[in-house]
């Protein structure tokens, strides 16, 4: 008989982290995230979402006591209190192709969420911002980018047979650097970049505190009209940049200004998974030495736009096109980058999807966020 055990000890917590290494050992497409990044999500001293939320985890055991699955459940009260109905979340789900096993995991999470007053659960999501470990991969079963969920195709059936229904999709589109941007796109971006009063600057570590504040100002304005949006704070931004620092490239993170007021940004990172795949999740001393070696010897030929935003008053003014052009002018002369993932745009964000289409980008992956409403 299959059983579920709560993660309530260091040994079980380690088992939760290590299980995917066993589960995906024969899947050549899977790339392990850094173990330490996953540990940080469940560490109240490192994840600011614990200041207004709760979280727990479980392991699924078979009849012989062997771990065959896992799941986490969490509540971000700030979001739950504005959701209708109040919804918690589930994530970090791994399970064999067994609906009974999946149901046991989902039921366990559901009961825990119900006991805490939730009326629904979203999943698979993260106990954090939605730019990491968010959504079920339903299209594009290929090696994941940094902090992107990867899962077997049969997970779609496990979620939907249980009763989860699509809430929204997040699309990752791919821009082939060998294909020139359209003349119209180039003309619009050139016109914006040369308009009086507008300036474009790339991030620098020297002035990072200024750019953190500029990022905060733009981000919290740009998405304020989206349903269930909650503002982020400065500590969250600083922690995100701290985690990204080992792979960051100052010259592919750009900010737009109008008379020195920040009005937009694009945050792009090299696809570090082309390096991290050699580390197998370990950033210990050996892992760090491997990272330094592969960083020196690996030509990273793919980049990923993590997030792009423009203040509401500056939307539909070509700012996003100009920011993409800034990236193009920096990256193409290097002669090493073959493509850019324009990532993580909700299917409800028609303005940004139109910009992606204008660049000539084509859809490459889809991650789906589901909702299950409790009866």
C-alpha cells in the first residue's frame, strides 16, 4: 500500500531534494536545478515569502518504503486573500505514471490546504515569484532553461484526470538570431531610441542599488492592472539578483528612461543550464571548480529574456521594441549567440505577445498553470 509521509526531518528534507536525480536518471532531456536553489525555497531564513505564508512537503512511499513521488503545498496569504476563491498552491510534484499515486499526493495537499481555509489550489506553482519553477510543461519537452520546470508528458493527464483545469498558459517564444528583425521592427526601435528625452542604459554592479530601485518602480507599476497581482519589495529583488549574480552579464540587462525617470527594463540571462548540466545540482567545492571550468570552456549560445516590463503610461510607445534592439545591438556582434528565448508571457498579455510576434519569434514551449476548486 502506498503511503505519504510529511517531510519533518533533515534526512527527509534531503530525500525530497535528491529524489528528482533518481526519478529522471534515464531522461536525457532533464537538467537538474541547483539543489541549493530548491533548498532555499523551503528555508524561512532565505525565502521572504515565509513572512506572510506557510509551506509543507510530503514524500510518497511504495509498499516497501521506497520513495516514488513528492509534492509541496503552500499558502501565500497576500495572494490568497485577494483570490476568488482563496487559493493555495502545490508544486515540486513528481510521480510515476499512476493516477492512484497522483491522487494520493493531490488529496494530501488538498486536505492540508482546506484545513487552513483555502477553497482551491493552483499548480504546479512555486512558493515565490512566478519567474521560477512555475507551471506544467505541456509543449516543448526539451532541455529546460534555468529555473524552468520540466516534466514528463504524462503529467498533463495526471493533473487533468484529478480535476485540475487550465487557469492560464505562459508562453516561451524563440527568436532565431540568424533571421534578421523585420524592417518595420527596426524602424520603430530606431525611432524610439533616437527620440529626445529617451535614454537606454545597461545594468552595472557599480550602480546596482539604483537599478534595484528602478526595477522595483517599473515592475510594480507595469503589472498592477493584472488580476491577482501583488507588488514585490526591494529585499525580494535584491535576493533574486544575488542568486543570478554568478551568471549575470551586465550588458544584457537594459533599462529605459524618459528624462531620467525609469520607464522600462528587460532582464536577460545567458542560458546557464548549458553549464549547470555538468554539475548535476551540486554547487559544493567540486561543483564550483566544475562551474569555473565549464564557464571558461563552454560557448553559451542561447540567452533567455527572464522578464520585460514597461510602465503603464509608456506602453504602446515602442519602448519594448527599443529594449529588444538594445539586446540585439549588444549580442549579435559577439557572433556566439544563436537564439534568444523570449520567455514567460501569459496568454492574457496580448500586448507583449504582439511584440514577440513582431520580432518574428515562434512558440517553443508552453507551461500551464492549473486550478482545482474544492467541492
